[in-house]
C-alpha cells in the first residue's frame, strides 16, 4: 500500500513520497491565514506570528524530508501567495522578491527548498561520522550509493545531473541533489575505494568519459551491478591485457557461479538486467577493448591495492600446481 502513515507527527509513505506531509503543511498555512485575517492585530505582530508560530511548526521534521528539488519547489503550491496580503505585502510582487533577504530589498519569506536543505544538512553533519545507529546508517547509505553509481570516491562529490538518474530515490540522494545544485561544498572524512591496479579506473567513470548517458548509461550500470564489478580490473584477466570474454554475459551463467555465490568482496544489490541491457553492456565493452579476445585499449599495470574481485583460480609456479577456491573448500 502507498497509504501515508503518521509517525512522530510526520506523514510518510512506503515509497518516500512527501505529498501527504506537504498537504498537511498547506492546510496549516491556510488555517493560520484564516485566523490572521479574522483577527485584528498589527502587521508587525503578524510577521512575528509568521516567524515564531507558523514556521516554527512547519519546520518540524523537515530534516527527514527526502523530496526532490522539483517536488520542493511545488510543495507549498500557492499557499505563500495567499498569505502575502496578511503580511502587508502586495500580491503582485514577483516570486523571486518574496524570498530575497531584506538586505537585498526582498520580503524575506521562508522558502521551503532552503529550509529543507538547511535542515537535512544539519541532520547529516550532526550524525555522520558518529558511532551511533544513525551515524552507521548514514555511512552505509553513502557506501550503498557509491556502489550503485559505480564510483571510487564519495558519491556526494560527483555531478548530480550526470549521475543522479542512476541512483534509487532515497534521503541521501535527495541531499546529494541539493548539495550539488546549490553548489554547497561538503568536506567529509570519507574513505573511498582505491584502484587495485595501475591504469585502472571505475567502469562507470570510463563510460561517462566515453560519452554514454541517459538510458544507455542506465542499462550499462544495471549490467555492471549484476556482474558485481566496480573497476575494469574486476572484469579483466589477471594479466590485465584482456577483458574476460565470458563476462560479456551474466557471470551467473559461468563457472564462477558454480564456485561461489558472489564474485566481489563488495556487497552489491541484486539486479536482473534485460536482454537490451546486456546488448548495451556488450556494446560498451567494445569501446574499451577490441578484437575477438577483447584486448584492452589501455592494458592494466601492476597491482597497487587489494583487488575487489574474488579470484577463484590460483597458480603456484614454485610447485607448478593450481588451486580452485570455492566458497566452502579449496581444491
């Protein structure tokens, strides 16, 4: 069910939609406007009530809001327009002037987008990096977003317009959109995932560099997640000169799946790519490798960090023997 349920004074839906909460906020503004209109108090007192009564209540819970910038811009609808006359402001004033600070000649009304951004940033900075349940949850959410996008560093430092459509709608994604579009710089102690090899890079960063975007980029990303791969080294041979030919198709149909449940030390979400996704994936791989043996255009260098791939086959030149590493045994 998508029914909004009230929890601690906030209305939330399973899909995260804030519409019911916005509806409640609009009703509060309408009720306040009616009470002010029916009362006889000076304009100065109306402004005091607007600041310390109306918006003190409206701000409650804004830090938990996961609405997009588009949803926030429409959140209060025309409610602000109808309360202007109660504040002694002519209604014909343009929207921009309503929210400009008084020092710039504006009316300094509270803007929902600004208020939500301030509240979410405050919540994030207050809890991120702390050894608490919320702090751990935020760390896990960022790490999940990083793997979903397929990037090496903190996902909040990447361009939202380029990468945002690859991410599931969440509170962290909403925060990322606000930080990026409002050009806010966050300096976080966030440990990225180091490149395992010289000349290595994340698959998705390379795809963006090659010009893939929109639906094509999304198809490639679904296939990449299904392959449990972050870096090019995750889909390349141990020598680093070729891509693994069998990884043009789903790894679960290969010998690797017979040896274990996962092929990465990282915890990827479950994806079930369509035939069109795999077709686009194969096309993308041909942009970084060529020939029937998929020789890399830029071969990988020596190992400089631990691999994120679970290697299953090992050769020992000293004894001229090999090992097969299964999840539950070694042969």
